[in-house]
C-alpha cells in the first residue's frame, strides 16, 4: 500500500517536472531580443513588413533612420503570425512601409486605416497598372511579388526616399544623396541581371520553382517561369500540375529546377522523381530566395545580395 | 489603451464562445467551431469570384452564409440519424474540399486563403477602427463582438429552460411540446454567428479553443448548467488575461498564449476538481479501500 502511493507521487512529480521543463524550453525559445527600437530620440523610427523593404530603408536612411522588419529571414509572408511585440513595433514607428497589392493580406487593410493617424506607405503605390501582372481570370487581383523586377524596386526605393524626405526634412539632403547612390546600384543590378540571364541559351531559359513567385522576374528578364503551386503558398497543387510540369521538363530537356528558401522542398522533389522515371535527370539547381531574404548579416540578407544570389544560381544551373 | 482593447476583444470572444461552448459540450458537438473554420472557404471564394474584391466586409458576408449552411447541414444530418461527430466531419470536409477545388479551378494566380483574407489578428484589432460620420468609434471588432454577445445573452436568457431541456433530454423536451428542432437550429445559428464574427476579428485558433476548453473545464467542476456557464465564462476571461500577460513576457502570438493559458486551466481542473478531478478520485478510492479493509 505504502509503496504504491509512493510510486504514484513520484509519477506526479515527474509529470510536474516535465511540464516545468517544457515551460522553460518555451521561454528560452521565446526570448528573441535585439529586434526592438533601441535608440531614443533623434532617429526616425521606421517599421517595414518584409525584410526587403527594411533593407532599402536602411540603405537610404543611413544613420538617421532606424528600420526594423516585422517578418524575419525565411518567413513566408503568407504565413506570418503577429507576436505581442509587433504591436509595439507598429505603435512606436514614425513611418510604416508595406508592400501592398495584398501581399500582407488582411493586415494591409488595417495599415490603410492606420494611415489616418500616422504615415503608412505602400511601396508599390507608384507602379503603373501596366507594370503589374494581373490574374488571367481578370478578377482584378495583382501579383504582389514585385521585387523580382529590379525596375519595380527602383520605383519602391523612390517612394521610400520621398517619404523619408517629407517626414524628416532636416536630413533631406542626406537622404537624397544616399538614395541616388543606392539607385545607381539598383540600375547596375538590373543591367547585371539582364546580361546574365541573356547569357543562358534561349532554349534553356526556363525557371521552374515550387510556387508562383517569379512572374515579374520572367517578364522583365526574358525567362519562362513555371510554378508548381499557385500564388498562395497555402494552396494545393493537383496531380495534373505535377505531371504537366514533369512532361515539360522531359520534353524540353530542362537541366535544373529550383527550391525556395521559404517553401518546403517536398512538392518539387515529386516532379524530379517523376522525370527520373521517364529517363530524364533533373538536378536541383539550388535554393532561391523568393518571399524572404537570407540571414541578417550575410550577403543574401540584403536585397541586392539576394537578387544576385538568385541570378547566379539560375545562370550556373541552366547554362 | 492598446492592452485594454486587446483584452476587451479577447474577453468578448471568450464570453461568446464560453457560453455557447457549454451547450456544445453537452451535445457532444464541440468540434463544430473547427468545422466552421474550414467550411467557410467556398464562401469566401465565391464571394471573391462574384465581387472581385478581397474587402473584409465581402469576405465576412460570404463566410457568414457558408457558416449558416454548415450548421444547418450538420444539424440536418444529425437529426436524420448520422452520429454527431460524423455529421460534423462529413459536412466540413466536403465543404472545405469544394473550396479547394474552386481555388484550384479558378483562382490559381490569386492569393486567396482563409489565413490571408478572413482570419483577423487580435494584435491588430485596435487599429481596425470603425468610423461613423468621420468620428472614431473604437475598434470594429469590439462593436461586432459586443453585439454578438448581446444577441447570445438575449436568446439564451429568454429561452434558457428550453435550451437546457433540449441539451439534456431532447426526448422529454419533445414530449412536453418544445419544438426541439427549432431550438437546435437556433443554437447552431448563434454558434455560426459567434464563430464567423470572431474569426474575422481574432483568427481561428482562439475561437476554436475558447469554444471547447473553458466549457470542458467547467464541465469537470460542476453538475449544474447555470453554474457551468458562469464558470466557463470565468475560465475564458481568466485565460484571456493570463494568456495576454504571458504573451507580453514571451513576445509571442497573443491568441496562441490565450489558448495555452486555457489549456493550463483545464489541466488544473482535470487534476484538482473536487468532484471529477483525478486527485479527488484517487483520494476517494483510497479512503474507500481503507474503510473496506
């Protein structure tokens, strides 16, 4: 009798210890510091939804601006979940930049409303209707992944420059100068991308990826883009999508397909396997950055570095 | 002020769900919240195809219609002899699948999924304000959920006896002339209204969690329906407050923390409830054994 009670008590203690351990583990994982506004007065505080925008703001703003992104490296914007600390990032910001064109989903609606109280700017706002890719069904929706055409991102950078100049006239000259330097770099990037893609033999200029994010890239630089999934990373792909893509790869002897940093690899692997069974070897050409940039501090953690990485990876694999 | 609006919104969602959750737990239909969270997909897809806009009002309209269709079908099947859990499963998987087919047929190049166009985020509620004649009336979600809560309290309050009898003993209720089917449909209608408006304001996980967990915990703590509803609401409100505190400390998802807090409270009730708790049962069994020996 005694013995039995003891073992029961021990079981309880074990259970409690386990729960405590789980709690501690969660707490340890949760402490992601270094992501808040740290500086006090004097700097313009800017919050951007995606890392690509924060990067441009940092380049143009320099020391006068403190920019943070809500979505970290490798985060799929379609699947972003707000944390409690994000409230502060939005509340304290002097300016909020977002992509627009429904990339941020319902959050964009809230940001538009917030625009009455503080400056919220969609960086896609100056793009002409003709520069946007629309849905073939004519439902009035646009492809939001505008940053794959560097020309679009030049327009975005100009929006950011003008907003900063307007919000912080004291440092206007500085912003203008830094923006001019940065725009030169973007022009160069645009030229580089054009040249590099053009160096791939025309018949091999096909970019096959898991989800449909590279449309602007294809239009701007003359490469055919095929995605397995639809626009939304949450949408399912059909068996017909897999077989169509497989047959296309085999018929056109495409050498490589690409995986994306923010989308699981599984779907594209099914296609490769299928092509193999039909006697055509397809390699994984490398990992492309699509909806999110690389780690902070690395070359791929900047917009320019990310585009360069994508271009080099594509050219290397297809040439 | 931000904290106040978030807590108020969370509290309203918790209250709406905790009240209705009691009746659902008694009728063994608690998974209905999860079912509605999926089955509204064709509603928003059709609403988008008809209007070409992803405006939240249009999406809410589409979702509401599908929410009502969902609960109507579930109730219909259940009354016709299909098991409650099976009828929930059949209806929501079928409707969700219709939505998936519609997306893959028509909207391959439009980003339309529930997370993106319907589910709200509790962290953002206080910026989503409602404006009337140019003046700021406070968060839209608070108005919508407040109205929903009033309707729920009014309907349940007016017909409390009928709802109670229908939940515990539908046969007896029918025998004494209460239109049981009508009250079932009425309850389901309320559930649909509460869940869809909450999804739009705070997202799915919080609603599904609050619909099931506080009511299940209250079920362990009392045997009386009236007390169960009050305890359920209290647990819902407590987990809202606790969860928000935790989310501040951890810098984590607010809705996620609130549901985790509810789960912790449920575990406490499960272990420590004086009547049905694990500990109480163990002690009772031991004292019984000692007495028999």
